[in-house]
């Protein structure tokens, strides 16, 4: 397939065309806070985000010739697989800015491959802005701060299990349409808060805590497969849903399960009940989202998916 065959349709003269990746990078920097467009010879990227700060999700729509059969995006040392939209045939990808990403200049690289295995690429620069997260101070049972020696091997095994789950990649999206909030309660502890537990610094809060009375049904925010449903030392009764393409929901501190590992559940299905198991101060739902192993705010995911549809 010739280069010319990828570019048969002329673009309107008012649309800026960029002949090189370097020019694309320079142009995209102007749109560093809300959204923008980057055009290469064969690909066109439109993106939008709630903000460009740690924990946010960037929504990307990529226009490509019909011969393209595979596409992926890479940023922050992570790969974010793209999928073709059934609505208009364009490609879509969600890119996560991990909680630990340093502010500054970061390059998004898009790679596409055609039916003839020809490749095309596009680059865009994003400037991640610093964000100050508040501090939360909580008191819990001492065994959840300094676990007894006999529990350390169990904790290590569970942490490794969860790490392996988040590293898995289901090659197609299982989710469909907008995401739901799993319980109706308001946020009582926001994403990213720096945690002081029993006076000791601990890892930042990598999810959101939602208010809910014990026994409140917890609903699947979107379609997904249950890849874990068991009791863990720190998070208590825990359910993890694989939504496909490296996107996971993690629900902690449940009082009970309504699903089993291996189940495929639809959006809105009850997966468990709010509880107070594990390291908690009272009943609530802890909801964590992982996107290609990046820690992102579940509320940012809700907005990003809405923008990408």
C-alpha cells in the first residue's frame, strides 16, 4: 500500500496540517489544560480531559484511514490500547495520569498499523500540572498498621495476586457506554489524599470512599468479569471487575459478595454489599480504578468515558 493511498481525501484548508511529529508536539502544547487537536500526515488526534494533573484520565479520539486495523498509545512508560468505536469507526483510547507522575512535559505516542502492516505514528506533548492533595488522619486497629509477623506472608501473597491481576490485559473492551457510580452516597474521602494512619505516614488514598450504610447494594459501574471475590487482609471482602483493555474496578470493605470469580456481570448488577471489613473506621465503599496499572480517580473515569462516547 502506498503512502498516497492513506491520504486520498484532502482535508479542509482551514484545518492545520502538520508535516512532522516535532511540529505536532509544538502545536499541541498550546492546548495543555482542556483539550485540543493534533494532525499528522495520516492520523488526527482530538483529546479532552477534566484536568492535566496526577490521577486524571485523558479521553482521546483518533481519526485514521479505514485500512488501519490496530492502534495503541504510549505515555508515562505505559501502553494504553485503543479500540474502534462502533458509533463512527474512529479509534478511542483512555490514557491515565498516575498519582505518582511528576509535573512537566510528557509525550504521548500513537502507533497505528494497516492491513498491509504499514505503520504510521503521531506524537503530542502534554504538560502535567502539579496538584496539592489534602491530608487525612485516621485511627484504625493497630494490627492494620503493624501487622503481626504471622500475617506478613499472607499480606505479601495478596499484594502479589492483586498486582498480577492489574497487569493482565483483556484485549477488547467489556464495558459499554457510560460508567455508573456504584452506590448513591457522596464522597467522604477523596482520591489522592495523603494518609496518616495512627500517626504514621502511609500510601496515598488511591481510590474514593463513598458513603453507604452497611448492607447497601454495590452495583457494577459497567460490564465486566469478576476476577477476584475474596477476603483480603487490608481491604476485607473485596471484588475486582475486569472491564477490558486494562481497566479495572476494585471494591473493598464489603460485608458480603453477590458474585463469584469468573462471573460476567452486566452494568448495574449487584456485586456485593457495603460493609466495614478490613482496615476501616466504619461502613463505606472504597472504589479504586486501575487503567493500564495507573492509579486514577474513579470520578475522572466517569467524566472521561462520557467525553469519549
